[in-house]
């Protein structure tokens, strides 16, 4: 993933901060939430325990009535039967929770050997009725009557499971019965009945809509239920009715767990259309070994915790949002100038120099912005200067090009021959080291049949040399036709050039005059390189000339004349020191030997080829090294009086 | 390679310039500038010691001749010593140097300078 600077700051700094901060805060809130939940569970479990112990306490009070009566009977064995009716009536009146009370004798313990059981119970109008249930065909010694069998089996008081009292009142009840013995032999039991539906108003005054209370007996029957119709119903039947087998399991689990202490379990609810998840808090009711349960909707248990969690989550989100917004805006403030710099740099790179970056303050970026703006401005100035400089240079170059053209036009053609008689041909080459130079050559045929030719080299090179060359050349042109010999020409030129020559510019020059009819050659040299005579057979001769000083230095100097005679076919090579002192890349000079070799190669060629051959030889020797001096070459070939 | 110029003015009426390297178009202006400074001292003679001069072009020659011309105007002399063969050849070709101004060794030159000083003293007497 490619990130810009701002993205990097956000990703590598802001994101971890937000994650760590958010994570820590979230962990703290979840801990808090968990604590709250645990506290609520503890509260509800305590409530269930409290309810269970209250119920137990009431049941013990009721059981105490039966136990006290049993004690009394044990101590007063010969009590009259009529007193027994009083006793049971008193027992019913003793506690509003008592619905009925009986003293049932074992048939074997009665004088007549028949069942006898005085019984009192409450009537619907609030009164009491009394009867002997034994005489009415109620065989309480039958196996189904737990209130008779259970205390005798256990040799102590015991609670029955919930059962329907068919004989008296048709109501679901549970009975506590206490045996009373005579000399170790049980005579009968004293009972107190508790009508289970009455538990609601007698015990569970706290039952609220949110806390649905129920009590399960050890026989898995409902001892008490929120819905009175379910009282006495086996759990299995309820589970079947609701199509919820898990309810039976739930009850069994609670029965199993409760003796080890109060606790809670969870199940889907069944008496609301939403069937919300419910928590079941349970606790043991000690004396009858029942389990008391409280069914509470999960939302009711954890509602407050949930609300607190939501508030905390909102607070965290709000805080993180504020942090993120802050970071985003701060990074923007920091990176915006950099982005502007970036954009400006691109514009400058694309050639748009008109950039001015706003730079407030004195931080690094502001300084960079200012530097950048200054740099762009300097660049503009530099560019303008460069343009101006280039224009100036172009102007000079144009002028130099014009000057070069002009200088070249002053010289005769680089090739000529005797069109009428074919007695000679001439070829020349000139290559200035710079645009213009100080070398020149010239040739002219005079009226008296002489070919006068000149090669000259002005000291130095470039423009000063070129200007002096023009002076010398013009002088030579005007003087040559009027003067009889090369000596006279050189002397006259020297005198003229010595005048007004403060800078001591000078010209070396060699001048020849060839009588075309005879081949007689007159030569004079002013400090110039010697001439090379190339015979047709390839023999080379350096022509002796008694050199005079270069022109322009010493006034009134004589220039000796040397006389030679050419054979038909002989060629003369005149050159400037640009040829012999042409240097290659290793600073070696071309030299006279190489000149001789090049000349020998082209000994029989026409002047043009000989000239071109020598010139090409120099070129290939130099091979790209910088040309240090003007190069001039002049070749004259005499073919004889008549070709 | 460039030109080196060492000026020795320890013998006041004479100025010695020892040249080394190449005296050509590019280096000649530097010599001319140095010569102008030297001439300001109005010496009796300017001596060019060419022992270390390897190459001279026509631009270099011109700078020497210019010095010579200026000294002649002031009745002074330009003297040369220790000229190397390659440089000697260039001077020979141009042929513009009075033979008496070139010395083969420092001893010859010093003798000449002594004579010159004696002559100057006698004239002043």
C-alpha cells in the first residue's frame, strides 16, 4: 500500500495510539461490566437464598406445632378423646399458614383396634370444622399416604411431597407429620397441613412480576408456582405441556445442585411471547428438601449493567472520535505545507517558475518554503541571464560566421589551372583553428607571364590575427603587381607593416614568382617555413632560401632572393606551421617527415589531389584532437612551357 | 600544461623572468601582463631565462618582441639565456632576434650585464 506522508503519520502514530487507548479503555469497561454482572448475580442469588430461608423458617414454625403436640401426647398417654379434638383445633388456629391439623392413631394402638384420627381444618367462610377422618373410611394407613408412612419409617418428623387432599377441601397441600411413641413404639402421628396456594400471601409477599418464584419438591413436582394451576403438577407434565423437555432437565439440575449451595442457571423463558432468555436463581429449602427458584428475565438482571456498558461505549467512541478528528486536522496542518511544496516542486520541474509559497512561522517547513521560493526566483534569474548570455553569444557567433565568410571571400579560389595553355595548376586548403584566422594564401598571374604565389601566417590566431591578416593581405595585393621580385615585395610589405604596430603583430610569409615560360623560380621568405619541391619521380627537395625576419618587426630589412629552376612536372608545396605543428592527442607534432611521406604518395598527382592528400594525412594524424593553429597548404605544379 | 613565470628583481637595474611550460595563445596574455609590471620599474635590461620553456607559439614570440620593442624605445635591452633547441628553432625561423641578445649560458649573460653596468656608471659620471 502506498501512503502519503499524512497517511504514514496517521497509520504509524495515530492508529496505534487510538488502538491502544481504545483497547485499554474497552478492556476497563468490560471488566467493569463483568463486575456489575457478577454483583447482580450475587444479589439475585442472595435474594433466592433469603426467600428460601424465610420459607424454611415458616415451615419450621409450622412443623414445631406438630412436634410440640407429639411431645405432649407422648407425655400424656391417657388423654381423653374429646381433648384430642381440642388439640387439633388449637393447632389449626396456632398459625395462619396451617390449613388443617390431625392426630392419627395407629389402629393397633386404639382400644377398639380401629382407625382413629381427629382432624380440624379451615372452612371457606373462615370457620373450623372437626371430624374423625379415620371413621369415615379414609384408610390413611394405605401405602399412598406419605404423611402416615414417612415419619414412621424415618422415626421422626417429615414433610410430605405435594399431594391433593381429596378428603378435606380438594386442595394441593404438603403435610408435616411428627410421630409420638409410647415406650419406644410409635402410636401415631401428629400432622399439620399447609395449603400450598396459600404460600403466596402467607410467605411470598415480595413476589414481583419480574421475579417469578417457584418451588420444586424432591418428587419433581411443583410445590409452588407463579401460576397456581401448576402447583402439584409434575415437572415432566409441565415440560410436556409446553413442549420444552429442557424444563424437566432444568428442574432436575436445580434439585441436584441446590444441596451444595445456592446458585443460578439459565434457560429460555416460556411464559412470555418473546421467550426471552432467563436466569434461574435457586436455593435449598432445608427442612422439606425443596428447591426454591427465582426466574428473572436476563434483561431485568443485567439491564442496569447493559445501560452502563452502552454509556461507557458511547463515551469511549466519542473520545476516540474527538482524538481521531484532532489527529486528522493536526496532521493536515503539518503536512499541508509539505504537499504545497511538493506541488510547487512539480510545477518548477515542469518549467513553471512563478511559485510563491506562503510561509508563516519559523519552523523547518516554513524555512524550507522560503528557501524554495527564493530558489525558484534565483532559477528564473539564472535562466534569464542564460538567455541573455546565449543571445549575446549567438550574436557574436553570427558576426564571426559573417566575418569568416568575408575572410574566405578575400582569398582566390582553392583551385585554378592554366585554361589557355595548361602550364600550371594550383590548389590550396585553409582551415582556421577558430572561426577566423591569420593564415592566408594567394596567387596571381602577372601580365609578363609570371605566376606569383604567397603563403602567410600572422602571429597568434583568432580575431586579432584575422584583422592583421586583412591588413597584410590587402598590402600584398596592392603591391605585388607593381614590384619586380619577391624580395622587393617583402621589403615593401615589411616597412608598411612595421609602422603603427604597437602590439608587435608580425607575419611570416613566403613568396614565389614562377616564370611560366621557363620554369625559373624566384623565392623570398620572411621567417617562414621552407618550400618543398616534389619531383615527378617522387624525389623531394627542400628549397634553400636565405630567410629574412618576419614582417612587421624590424624596419628596413633586406630580404634575399633565392633562384631555382623547376623541371616540367615539378610541384611546390608551401604551407604554414599549422601543418608541421599539427598535434595529435599525444601531443606529437605532424612534422616534416610525415609531410614528406604524404607528398611522396601523391608525387605524380594533380595539384588538387596532392593538396587534398597531404591535408587528409594531417587530418587523420590529428584524429579529433583540438586544432591548435590555423592550417594552410598551397600546391603549385608546373607542367612546362607548353603542356 | 600552462606557463610558469618567476620574476627575479634582486639585481635592480635588471629584471629576470624565468619562463617554464608553454608560451602560446592562451598563456601569452599572462606574460604580457607580467612584463608590463616589470617595465614599470624602468630596468636597464629584461632577461628571459628560457631554461624550462618547452614550447613557444607565434603568440609567444609576439609577446617577446613586444617587450623588445618597448625596451628599445627606452634604450634598454631584452636578453635571452638558456634557450632550448625547440624554442631556438622557432626563433630562428622568424629571424627577428638580434644575435647579440641571445646567450648560451648564465656566465656569458652575467659578464655582459657586468659590462653593461660599468658602462652605465661611466656614462653617469
